[in-house]
C-alpha cells in the first residue's frame, strides 16, 4: 500500500487502537514542561518526573486493604501448600517485570536452600511453584518483538503451553488494559479453570466503553480484578514508568506476604531467625514506597542522580557508549536498558556475532559468569522461547507479514546476546566508552571489583555508582553515590523498586535532556505495534495542531517512505514534525 492507503486502512479498520481517550495515553499536567525544565535544571527535572508518582502509594494502599488483594495473598499461600503453580503473564515493560518477579522469587528460595540445606527439597518445590512468560517469549527481554501484543490469540496460546489448569493461578499484569495478548491470556486462563487475577491501570468504565479486547475480560466474572489506576504517565504513554511501578509494588508485596505466611507456619524459631524478615505489614509497603520517592527527590540521593544523568548525557553527546556491570541486579538493569529502544528509538541490543548492526548505546554485563551461565543466573529457570510454525501463525490469525516472515523468538535466540564476562570489543569500539559498575546494597564484592578494575583499562574511563545502603570506604577513585535507607525483605522488593525508579529516572532524564522528549511527549517513539502507531499519530496531532486523520496520513508518509536500514536515524514522529515545520528543539509554549 502507499501511505494514503495505509492510513485509510488504519483509520477505518484499526479503531480498537485509537487510544486518545485512555488516560495513560494522555499528557500528565505535572510533567507538561519536562523538556524545558530539565534542559535548564537537571535536579528540578528529576523531581518533576518523581512528582508524577504521587498517586502510587495511596492507590497501592487502597489495593492492599481490598478483599480482592487479601484473596490474592491467601490464594498464593494455598498454591504453596498444595505445590500448585502461579504464573505471571504480561507484555513489554510489564512482561519484563513479570520475569523479574519470577527471578526474585526463585533467588529467595534458592538462597534459603543454601542457608537451611536440610529443607532444600521443600524450598526447591516452592521455587518451582512460580513461573512467568512475556508476549514474544524470553527473547522479548532483550529486544521488543514487533506486533505480538496486538493478538489475543497469542496470549491464549502461551497459557495453553504453560500447562496450567484447575488449582493453579494466573496473574495477568495488563499494563493499562490495552494489550490484546494479555487480555487473551487472562480469558484463556479463566477458560482453563485457573484462578485468574487481572491487575489493570486504567478506569474500568473507559476500557469497557472503548475497547472490545478489554471488555471481554470484565465480562468473565470469575476473573478477580485489582484496579491500579495511578493517573497519566510522567512521559505521555510510557507505561514503563508509573504503571509498572505500581504493579511491581502490589504484585511483589503479595508474593512476600504469601511467602512469609508459609515460613511462619513451617519453620521453627531458629530457622525463622536465620531467614530474616519475611515481609512488611501490607500497608507498610505503600509507606515505604512514599519514603523511597522522597529520598530520591532530595539530598545526597538527588545529587547522585543528577551526576549519573550528566555522566550519561555527556557520553551520548559525544557518540559514546555505556556498559553497566552487575551480577546480582543484571535483570533489573537489563529491563530498563531494553525499554530504551522502543521508547526513544535507540539501537537495540545486538547479537554477539553481529558486526553490521549499530551498537546499542547502553548494555549490561555480568562480571562473574560466562554468557550461558549468566543467562541461567538471569532467569533461574530454563529459557522459554516460542517455537511456533507458519501453520501456528495461520491458525492464530496473525498478519500476513508475520506468517510470511515468522520472527526468530526461539529459546536459542536469547543466548546469542552476550551478557557474560567475555571480552566484547564492540562495547569500546567508539569513544568515549565508559564502564559503569553498579554497587547496590554492597553487591559489588571483591570479585566484581577485580573484574571491573581489570577491564576498565579497555575503556575511556569508568565509574562505580553506589546505591541504597552504602558501606563505608571507597571502592574506586570515581564514585557516584545515591544513598537510600531500605528495609530488607524476603525477595528484597524495596531494593528492586529503588533500582527500577533510579534507572527509569536515569534513562528518561538523559533522553529528555538530549531533546528526545518534547514537553512530556516521547517524540522519539519507535512504532513497533499498532498502539505505538496510534501514539505516534496523536503526538504529531498535538504538537503540530492538526487533526488525527491528517497526522496519521503524515505519519505513514514518513513511515513508508524511509529505507528500513535507516530505522534508527531518528523517529518517524520527529521526521514528520520537521516536515510540517515544527522544531522539536523549541520549548513547549
């Protein structure tokens, strides 16, 4: 199709993806002038981004007091007693978070087996009660899989392949209720007689009025719905921000509370002392999140965040590269660095043997394990790919483009991305190349620091970013400190939330200072699915002051008129705005 035909097709046949009425797709008044503010004062810009979290604590607290949440926790405890399964299902940023919750759960029980070896068989069984999948399979952790979230049939198929049934639990983290694949997984889980929980982050009334794929979930009365609407995103439409934060807080708290109940029923007094704090009181999680947000918004923590943003921006301004080094928090940091590709039209991670594609601006490596073992450490379970055939895609009514060219999303694809300690010259292939060691609650031990100090010689320079509960003494000559006092619980939920907030701030603030956000619109969005085509259209319409229909036609003119090899040159939104006479470098009026 030419661009006029493509636009007509989208406008007439994809109305389910015209999402301007959905609150999480709209601009947040708190951050309306983010780009102008952060250009003048990095600290004020960071505080503005954090201010958009204002509704998270009260919404979470309300959820914690609800009968649905209490039912959720008790049901998780039942699964542990009966050795059934609970499975997280989601897509995109929430999908990566589903894998993160799974990984944190497994890490805790594996550590318990080390502490109390006589109970290792019990703990191994409890570890395996948890599982997760994301739309697109595990490969989506390192690179977005285009268009998969547009199909309810894909989510339903993954539920079938998960082998869940009566007595098992499926937790659908639905981001905003917009992703068809997650709604499909929730409906199929209910059909399979699973106890199904649906965490969603937009008002039910709006979703049911405008989206058939969301309405069908609410028509299934057995699905337990937990509303978590926290308002508009700090960067318009970027659900990797407040949406995934509140989901991580609420779902993570449920896991810890259920684990704590089991521990108190099954361990003796001495064993409980060794296990440490299992969980906080339910409503205390909301209070601790509020304290975390306040800590990052002021004092030495804010100063450290400013330093980190300026360091990263300086690197990218000079066309340089950042490589993060961490062992214990590799999954947390990978989640943010992967999200930068579709959010800001940056080059994605590239495979180790790929010497042609552009190198990703940011990457992450494990200093202790070789690549295949590092991936085992990330998932703490076998890697799960999608081994779907052409016939499977036909049966699931996929688009002809997917049927003709099925994407490579098998399990073997994941290990082609080298995150281990092997030397990777691409990471210092252009200067400045900077090695950034993450020390989170003292996680950068002697072995980690030895690898860092040896390998930093290949780079232009390096820094250790120390975050959380910081031990005394210096680890390296160049340090950035972000001190935050945190309670430690069984899956260390508040630490994971701190790392998430800090890295979302780091990447968002850096990109905003570099002009990749205009006002609070993510003008560098990469349209990897229909939802993002709609978002691109609305950004163009809002900034250029033209109709949705005209903006959509102009978008497709850019989208179909560019050589695919130049995909990461700049976003189609920016190209379109420039053609229409708008200068994205101007302050928002």
